[in-house]
C-alpha cells in the first residue's frame, strides 16, 4: 500500500544535517569531522484538516501496512503530498537524497464532527 495521495493542509520540513563530530581542545581550538555524505534526521510533519473519515482511515491503514514505525516507504514525486511546494519536489519527497521515510509515531486522528477528521503525523527520513 502506498502513502495516501492527499494534499496536506500544512507541511513543515526539517531538512536535517550532515553527521558531524566536533572535538574541542583545552585552548578552545576546534576540529570537526564529517562522517558521511548525506543529510540525516530529516523530518516532515504533515497535517490534514477537515478530511473525510474514509480518507483519515487511509493513514491508519498505511501505518498498519508498513508495520508502524518499523517499515519504510517512498513519497512519490508528483504526489499531492508535495502539492503547493514551488521548489524542487525531490527536496520534500526525499528522492533527490536517496531518502525513504518512516513514521516517527502513529498518525494522530481527531474527530471534528461526524464524518470529518483531522490527521497529523510526522515522518522521519531514513536511508
């Protein structure tokens, strides 16, 4: 099962950072080592407001299909998940960096009124 192809109401991207180890001498001199050629700890927070309960259920079903926070999946370039982003889609989808995604926690579903829900979730970028 693929990640639900719905347009989020809001999206927040933390692009992460490269793995760096810093060492400081007693005199204050600093040396830094780069331990990789890819960014790590990317996070993508998505909110879907006032969607149908049927669409909200898609997120719970997807979470179950990837075994919760264990499994990884791709966000397709051209999907509605990145709709509204005027920059390069691969920055959000992770395709440009070889990133896959996994859930940080279970999707949070709150009922707004009968038949309508809000869903919020956070994805973590992994290789």
